[in-house]
């Protein structure tokens, strides 16, 4: 029978703890600054884990490198129970010791007043995949990127969190039934200037989205995505005016006043919905600056039943035409979701394909693929030698010439 026990460490365990590589144990001295749990068999320590409180700074998205952290990334701060110095001596690995230690850590923290337990899994750890899988098995979910400061430099990693108590109480759901809440948000958004409002399940968006572009990269435990289409009519005569940069290396786009105005209105509409949900104590999150390319707004709008992907790859409402200025809000409020439409809006039309002068559409079999890298929607580059414009302005002709939703 396995006689391994997991218990709080004492002074006698120090000599074992000091055998752990410094990267894992850090500075360890008695009396311990936080609870250390050890797995012990016949007086010998097989592994250990440390559980304590910590202030945590992270960004809610996947970063390739922390130095690449875009300026518009919101730095988040939180604090809670922190699991660290998790180590099993090599000769005792793969025998379930880590699982025992983790189970006891969770019990230890749950008995205290902590609501959430956090852990960082770092890129330099060669056991990061094993560890991440293990934590996920015990209910930890990825929240974003964090860093660990080392004596020299830093190591980037992923922050994981496990709620230790139910986050969404049944009371709240009973008080705000999903359908009623969705209707209230719809009325509020339409009054604030949105032209269409839709709701999709965050879980559905999560399943198909690429790494780093999932709702969980923006908010943990999101239940719903709210999609607002604001300024649809702009497509009919959308135009950009371009401003020359101070040198030829940079170009500025000066949006038409009307477009600018619609964008401001879209933001106001987002704020209204956010305030409404926050007052009811629901969590909300939007991309930094509203449109920073974490989520697929198009896919969210499709799931919500607001439109279909036309040949041009932008989202088209069967009657109203291309939807422009989409805005997305994530929330932990459960809402009533729409159903994806299956209408063939394009039929024989290929206006968008013909309109593109920059080769952004490629025919693959009978379908068209939009090569986003070739899309010159915003580019206007002047060759400093020939002084000729290389691209644009294309005025988003693909979208603007779409006949759907226009008077015949
Ligand atoms: C960056 C960007 C661009 C870049 C694209 C570069 C690039 N690398 O993507 C450029 C500058 C080229 C561009 C061009 C245009 N854009 Co743009 N763009 C964006 C932006 C800000 C981010 C896109 C992004 O990368 N998102 C993250 C990735 C993961 O999303 P995605 O590419 O849509 O994801 C695809 C797959 O990964 C997969 N997927 C992702 N998640 C999931 C989940 C599930 C369940 C499944 C099954 C699949 C799946 O399906 C998606 C669609 O194929 C979005 C706003 C937004 N956040 O969506 C606007 C946005 C997509 N653009 C928009 C528009 C209108 C345009 C332009 C017409 C220019 C303009 N007038 O603004 C042209 C489009 C021309 C065309 N033919 O489509 C609108 C689209 C509206 C609509 N009706 O479809 C958006 C939503 C902006 C807005 N707020 O209104 N854009
Ligand atoms: C990661 C570590 C703690 C795992 O300890 P362990 O006692 O071997 O783990 P367990 O035996 O409890 O196994 C836990 C799970 O991981 C799997 N696993 C453990 N080591 C593995 C390995 N080398 N390769 C593949 N899977 C492995 C087990 O099969 C088990 O999976 P299961 O739940 O599907 O059965 C240990 O390897 C270690 O101390 N590594 C160095 C320190 C470290 O990386 N700490 C984590 C910091 S976040
Ligand atoms: S936005 Fe312009 S460059 Fe991009 S696909 Fe449409 S027409 Fe082509
Ligand atoms: S322009 Fe024509 S082909 Fe392109 S999306 Fe609109 S209807 Fe479809």
C-alpha cells in the first residue's frame, strides 16, 4: 500500500526543499513565509508545493514575446492564492505525486478565504505542457500572459486560474433570465444608435477560434458575446480621404467626418451596454480600443444570426447588405442566442471580386478566397523615387459595391 502523505512542511524538511533547483524553490528559509505542502514517504520528501497570497499583473491575451506587448494591451492586476514552487524529485515522478500535491493545495486554499487560485506556467520550463495539462485537468483555465522576473531578465508564461467558489450564483440567473436580459440589451442598444443587435455563445466562438483569438484570451468564464452593427448605411457611399505623411514612409488616413461620427456613436453604444451590465454586477470586456483584432467579429456576428459570409468574405445581412462597424462585448451574463443563417445571398453575383484591383481574391475551385495580406483597404504608399502611388485608395470597393440592401 502507498504510505505517501501530504502534510504541511516543517523545519526538518528544509534540507529536502533546498535540494530543489533554485529556479523552482527560490529563496527558502524557516519559518516559511507561506504554506508549503510536502509529499512524504517514510520520512523522505518526494515533492513539494507552496501556496500563498500574491499580487498578479498580466495581460489578457497571448503574447509571442512580452517585449512585443502592443501599446493598446490593457495591463490587468489582480490578487489571490498563488500556487508555486511545485516540484517532484525526478526519481518519484509519474507516480501521481503531483496530483496528490495539487489536490491538497486546492483543499488548503478552499478552506481559507480565497475565491480563486492562480498559477503561472513559464515558457522556459520543459515540463510546461505536462504542467498545463495537469492544471487544466483540475479546473484551471488560461487567463492570459504573465511574466516571472529572474535574477537576470525575465521569463514569459501563461497565467491560469481556478475559481474556488461558484462564480455565477443561481440567484443572479433567476433574477435576470437570459431572454429578458437579451431583450433589454436590444432595446437599449437600438435606442443608443445601433442598427442591429445579436447574441452568440462565447463557448461556440471559443471552440473554432485560433490560439490567441479566443474569448478566454480576453475574459475568463465569458458566457456570451454581444454584437452590435452600427453605421451599416455608410457602406453605400463610404469614402476615405488620405493625408500625406511628413515623409514618404508614413501615410495617414483621414476618415470622412460622417464615418468618424459613426465610430464615436458605436463606442457610445458599447458604453451604454457595458454600464447596463456592470450595474447588474455582470463582468464585461471589450478589445483594447474596441477593434484590436483578438476576436473574430465576423464569426461572432455569423453565430448570432446577423448575416452570412458572402463571396467577398465580409458579413452580409440577406436584406440589409454588408454590416459595417461591428462591435463586440463579452460578458458572463447568460443571454438568449441567435441561430446562424444559411441563406445564399450572393447567387451569381461577383461584384466584390471584380471590384478588387489588388488581387486580394483568389479563385479556389468554385469558391473565392480572400487573401488578407493582399487587401489594400488602408494602404496608400508613394514611391519616393517615381513619386507614384503604389496602392489605393481602394475605398473598400468590394464592400461598397455589394448590391445587397441597396435600392434597385
Ligand atoms: C485587422 C483587420 C483587417 C485587416 C486584415 C488583416 C488581417 N491580418 O486580418 C485589413 C486591413 C486587411 C482589413 C480589411 C478590411 N476590413 Co477589417 N478588420 C480587421 C479587424 C480589426 C481584426 C480582424 C482579425 O484579425 N480578427 C481576429 C481573427 C481571428 O478573426 P478573423 O480573421 O475574422 O477569423 C477568421 C478565422 O480565424 C475563423 N475563426 C475565428 N474565430 C472562429 C470561431 C469559430 C467558431 C469558427 C468556426 C471559425 C473562427 O473564421 C474567421 C473568418 O474567416 C476586424 C475587427 C475584428 N476584431 O474582427 C476588422 C473587420 C473584420 N474589418 C471590417 C471591414 C469592413 C474591412 C474592410 C472592408 C475595410 C473597411 N472598410 O473597414 C476590409 C475588408 C475587405 C474584405 N474583403 O473583407 C469589418 C467587417 C464587417 C463585415 N461586415 O464583415 C470588421 C469587423 C471591422 C468592424 N468593426 O466593423 N481588416
Ligand atoms: C511537472 C511535475 C510536477 C509532474 O509531477 P509528477 O509527480 O510526475 O506528475 P504525476 O505523476 O502526478 O502526473 C500528473 C499527470 O502528468 C502526466 N505526466 C507527468 N510527467 C509526464 C511526462 N514526463 N510526460 C508526459 N506526461 C507526464 C501524468 O501521466 C499524469 O497524467 P494523467 O493525469 O493523464 O494520468 C514534475 O515533472 C516536476 O516536478 N517537474 C519539474 C518542476 C515543474 O515543472 N513544476 C511545475 C511548474 S508549473
Ligand atoms: S478592401 Fe479593397 S483591396 Fe481589400 S479586398 Fe476590398 S477592394 Fe480589395
Ligand atoms: S458583392 Fe455580390 S458576391 Fe460579393 S458579397 Fe455582395 S452579393 Fe456576394
